[in-house]
């Protein structure tokens, strides 16, 4: 089918041009199995009977250079093992080797000595001479790299050397030798040594011995030496103190500030700024402020190195000099900072390969922006600094935007309530195409979001919130598409703070689906584990029971019962994370049983992972509460021991069984107690979340009912007030009315009443007893309630007796018409009072219900003090109920006044005849008590009949 195709058996492989065959002839050459000859091997061979010290001495004496390097690099180990023998026999040999050795051995020796000094391997007082003699001997090596290495060793040794040793071995060669006769490198080393040893001595020794040498080096002919000594003056000034610095060093620094070399001026500028705390207000005003203003005014003529240093120190300068500057000087500094923020943006041309000086200046401006915000005050941020901050966040250079993102959290903290001003810049940094910018923003994203999302009730109503959530999700997706899995892991870790910053409903809709998708589909294991932790955090702080059940259903159906073994392995990872986040009670209820069910998984990797997880599952059980779960775990272990066929799983389960047996014994008691306390804390938090959920649900259900009841109560109180006023007006208008038609109507009504007996309203016989019991109790605040109940009892008794008298037949004659008219008026008024009593009792019942609801609201507010919105609603309901109680009291007082007026009119009408005296006796009998109702009713009946006979006689 393929005639031209070659096979392995084809002879064409062995046929070819002779040149090609000759090129392949090297394959048949003998391969050299060693890179060393026999003689070289003999030279490198050492007797195996020698110990480490003898072997090191032998190699340093007759060995090759590579062997000597090996011994010197291994010198710290020899010092740890046998320090005395090493310093007695090996260190002298090392000193002899270093005399004529090359740079490689010198560098290795300097590193070994530095390791010995930093690790505190030896007692430095015992072997000071051995170390210092070797270091000082090679300090002036002709190779600058070697001499710098020995200088670093000496500077590190100064921190541990005693003062006397430093004064004799280190300072003596510097103080009593002519510095000008030494090389430039030696003078530079002297500057650094002076700055290092200054902190070891008091101010008197520094002023007497070190300061003259420092002044001479400041006047050195080489600018490099002057600049180096100028930078070391800061350490000398701190050793001298404020007064000596002002008199001794400050004039020297002012002189160096006018040096002809820019490097010296730059060093002087940095030193003066670092010594600001050692200057009083007068020195700052007369020395530092003019120097800073001169640098700012001479900006075009100043080189970029000085401007870079000024931009780096600008925030510190403004903060320290704020009290010494006038308003005009503050304005000049602010304008200079604005110029620094746009340095290099106006120039056109090809960008340099690396970061230029202008780019570094703008990066330093980003670094100093929080300090400048304090200098200007956050109230003027929008007018003064916002354009600069917005420009830095959108700078064309990545490193500048990265610096702006690194300081963003400090800016939002200082803005506080005005954080909405930088919302656009936050979205811009989150949507940046360069992942380095997003990485810098992720370092402090939690602090940034805490300020941005801490607006409480207005958070859900803010239209900027959806934009922020969309930007966060887009940033995660953009990082997920890249290969920066470490950044993806960090981003998911930062997103876990949203569980306590966002509402649960919004978080469940926006972030939970995405995190679960990463948990089930991402192929990077660290990202999956961080997604599992974030998902469990969202689950723990969710207050909605339905949403928690839905999330748990996703974990069970999508992972534990998933078709892919990869998803089932992820469920075990989630279970491992859940043991750290949830309490034991919650974990045992929701995660333990599904995890143990994976013992029947057909894939050995899942069972292997379950075996590794069994000790953690066992540690979550406590007897006797978890006895059934412990039995299930033991059954799972037995199944793995008896039925498992995979050798790796069998080996793991056997090892796990041993760990389970030692689990209770190996853990210390204090660690176990700490774990129990932490678990109790987690369980309390979960219980509190459930109570808050139930309380929120109850309040959401009761709030409409309470509003309806309050509205109905207000409407009823207004209706009762209007009805009381209308009845009082009608009764007052009907009292003086007289005429022939009115008398005829009353006469007909009295006839109907006499012909048909009326049924009296049933009265509760226990009511007077209750009034008596209430009246016997003492306490402030009960007098008004007792009075109202006493008045209602009297009114009810008066109505009852009046109605009972109406059941007696009355003889009606022509000369008794006026009396009957008056009696009918009294009967009508009594029935009116009865109706009012009924309404009053109804209102009392409503008030009792309202008070019960108020008590419930008060209990709810006591339980929900943490929720400000609920407490605010409860306060409003309480105020509304208070107003309703006031309205009810006012209506009660009006009713009492109306009753009093009605009784007064009744007594006035009844004083004209014998009926008036009878009614007075009835009212007195009513005041004596409700226990004599029946006797009074009989007396009233007898008096009514006698009154009728007397009326007939008249």
C-alpha cells in the first residue's frame, strides 16, 4: 500500500555514503570511564583511618586547591563538632593557606568566618584573636571584591565583639595612622568602620576620638570618600545626642550641602532628612526649610539623582515640617509634588529599556501619596490630589501602576467616608491587563474591601456595588486563564473575606457558583484546595438555611457522588478543610457520613485518600455523644482491612490503624483542651448565626402584622375620640331641648318600656373582685389604671341597676308625664353609658394586645442588639406604641369628663323632684362596693314602686 515507506528491516539503513559512515565511527570508540588519571586519583586519595581534624590538616598542608576549598567551606561544621581542636590545629593552617591564595579561596574563607560569627558557634571572647587577626590581615587586599568580603565579615563581627577588643584591635590602626597615605578603598573602609563602631561607645568617646577622624574624612580630596563619610554621620549623630549634633555636626552638614559634587550633596540631603527628629523647630526653620525650598526652586538645574532622593523623602519632609511651614510654603511644596507626579510624561521619544529616573520619581510619588494626603487633609483630596492619583493609576509604565496598587489600601483608609471618590480607580486597577498590578493590589485587598464595603444599609442600594463585584469576578477569570496559579491561589484566599462583608444573598448568587466551578473543574491542586477553603467559608457564614442546604447538596451531589473519581477526591479535600473551619458537631452532621461512604469507591486512589483522612475524622468524634458515628468509622476500617486488595491501600490502612490506636494517647492534654475550647467557640458562633437567622425571619413575618395592628389601633382611637366628642355635643344639645313633640316621643318610648321588660346586660360576677384585688396592690404607675377600672365598675353597676328598674311595670297617668319623660331621658343616658362601657372594654382589650406585642418587640430588640437595623425598627414601633398610648389616655380622660358632665346634668334634673333623691341614694350605694349589688337592686325596686304610688296620689 505504501511502497516507498521504509521499515526497520530495510537494508537502506545500512547503506549510505562512506563519509556518513565515517562520521558515525565515533560510536565504536572506547568510552573513558573516569575524568581523572590514576596518578591524579592517587594524589586525591586520603587515608580512611584519619579523623576529621587530621584529614583537614593533611589536605590544607599537601592537598590541591579544590581540596583546600572544600576544607575551608566545611570549617563551620568542624567548629561545631570540636571547636578547641579546630582553632588550635586547623585555623592556623587556614591562615597559612590564605597568605598566597587566590580570590576563590579568599571569598570562601570570608564566607566561612562570617557564618561562624553570625551563627554564634563559638564563644567570641575565647577565640577573638584567631578571628580578628585573620580578618584584619586581608582587609586591604588588592582585589576590591575580596577586600569587600573581608570588610563585611569585620562589620558583622563588631556587633558581637567587646568594646575593649574593638578599641584595641580595630580603632587603633585607624586613629593613629595617616589616612592620606592609604588607598581610596582603605579610606572608604575606615568610613564604614567609624559609622559601625559609633553605636558601641558613649557620646564622650565618640566626640573625643571618633569625631576628629570623621571631620578629616569629610574634607577628603576624593568626593567618593566625602559622600561615604557623610552617610555615616547619621550613626555618629545618634551617638552624640541632640545638643552635640546641633553644635558639632550640623555646621559640617550645611557645608557639605554646598559641595561641588552632586553625589556629596545627595548624601548630605538624605542625612539631614534622616536627622530631622534630632533637630528642634528653630533648626528646622532656619536650616532644613531653606535647603528644601532651594532644591525645589532649582529643580531644572538639579540632577535627577537629587530629584529621585527628594521624591522618595518628600512625604516624610512634608509631614515633619508641617508645623514650621507657612501657607505659602505649603502651597509651593504641593505644587512641587504635582510636578514630580508628572515627571517624564511630557517628553516624547523611545522609552528606555529599563526603568528611567523619571519612572522611579513617579513610583516614589505613589509611595508618598498617603503622607501627602495627611499633609493636605482628606477634605481637599478631590481638588488637590485626586487628579494626580488618577493619573498615577493609569500611568503608561507598569511599575508605576504597580506602586499605586500597593498603596491603594492606605489611601482608602485615609479617605474614610469619601472612599467613593476612588471607585473608578479601584475598578481600573482590577481590570488592568498586567497581572503584576493585580498581584500588588491583592496583597492588601482585604483591607481595601473592608473600607469600601463597610457602608451598611446603603450597600445594597449603591449602584457601584454591581460594578465592583463584576470587576472582582472578571479579575479572577483573567487570572484563571493565565499560568499564574500562585496569584490565583492568593486571589481566592483574599476573596474569602467577602463572606463577612457582603450580604449572604448577593454572595450566594455571584461568587458561590464560580468558586464551586473552580473546585470541581480546575486542574491545579493548590487552587482547588484554596477554592475548597473559600467555599467552606462562604457556607459557614451564610445565614439562610435554604442556601446552606443548597450548597451542601452541591457538595454531596457534585463531588461526593460525582461520576469522576477526581471530584470524589475533591470532596475528601473539602472534608479535610471543613474540620478546620466548622465545629465538630456541624462536621459530623453533614460531612462525616458522606466521607465514610467512599469506602465503597471502585477507584483505589479515593480509598487511599480516605485512609489518610481517617485519623482526622476520628479526632472529630467524642464519646458518648458520637457512639454511632464511631461504630460506622470502625466498620469502615474493618471493611478496608478485610476486603481491600490494592497493596498501597492495604499498607496505608495498616499504618492508619496504628495511628488511630495512638491517637488518644499521643495528643497532650493541653492541646486537646485548646482544641475543645476552640470547638466550643465555633459551635457558639454557629448557634448564634442560626438564632440571628430565626430572629430575622420572625421579624420579617411580624413586621407587616405589627404595622397593620398599629394602623388599626390608631384608626380605632381616632374613631373613639370622634364618637365621644359627637355624643357629648349631642347630649348637651338634647338636654335643654323641650317641646310637645319631644314629650310625645318620650311618652311613647316609656310606654313601650313599661309594657315589655328588657333583658339586662350580663355582668361578670368576678369583675368587682378583680378590681378589689388590683386596688389592694401597691406601686407607682398603677393609680391611673386603678382609677379607670374603678370608674368602669361604677358605671357598669349603675347601668345594671337602672336597667333592672325598667323591668317593673309603672302606672302611667296624665299628671305623671313630666316624670316619665325625665325617667326615659335617664334610661336613654344609662343605655348610652352602657354602650360606652362596652367600647371602653373593647379598647382595653386592644390595648392589652398592643402591650403584648410591644413586649414581644422589646424582647426581640434585646436579642438582636447586634443588628442595628432591627433595633431601629423596634425603636420606631416603640415610639408609635407610646404615641398610641398617649392618644388612648387622652380619649379615656375625655370619656371621663363626658361621663362626669352627664352625671352632673342628671343630678341637676333629678334635684327638682323626689326622683333626684332616689338617684342620689343609688349613686351612694354604688360607691360602697360591688358586693352589695343584689341588695341595692331590691331596695331600688321597692323605692321605685313607692315612687310610683306617691306619684299616683299626687
